[in-house]
C-alpha cells in the first residue's frame, strides 16, 4: 500500500484536528496488533525485554520505509529482499538464544 502510506504522510498534517485524531486512533489500533505479538514473544522467551512501544514503531517505520523510499530501494533490491533484510536487522538485536534458534529469515 505504498501510495496510501505516502499520501498519509503528506496529507495528515493538513487535516482538521478531529480528523487527525481519527487517523491516530486507527494507527494505535493497528500498532496494538504488533505490540501484542511483541509482548507474547517477550513472555515466551523469544525476544529480550525491550520497550515494546519503541520496538513496535521501529517495525512500523521499517514497513513504511519501502513506501517512502522505494524510488531508491527498488534500484538495489526487491521488496522481498527488503523485507528479509529488514526483518533480519530488526530481530537479530532483540532475539534471545531461544528466539534465534527459531528464527529462519529465509522462510
């Protein structure tokens, strides 16, 4: 959803406050799906104890990175390569030994 992501970044600031608040609530609801999984991974011993909200936004911003900078990234990699590389970079820093044993970036 590259076009939608770019549009949201460009246009949100010009919306009336009540419309921005609607978008922000939807963003928080979407991020909750990610942060819930991060918490489950921490509780399961797959990810070390991290600041969940910061890590969640790192994941979201990495996902947005393709949309915002695809003009460059598509010259050096495919979207699948971007996802694999980004996932590897994000997770290697937070995985526990147990998590690393389960992590398979090729699948």
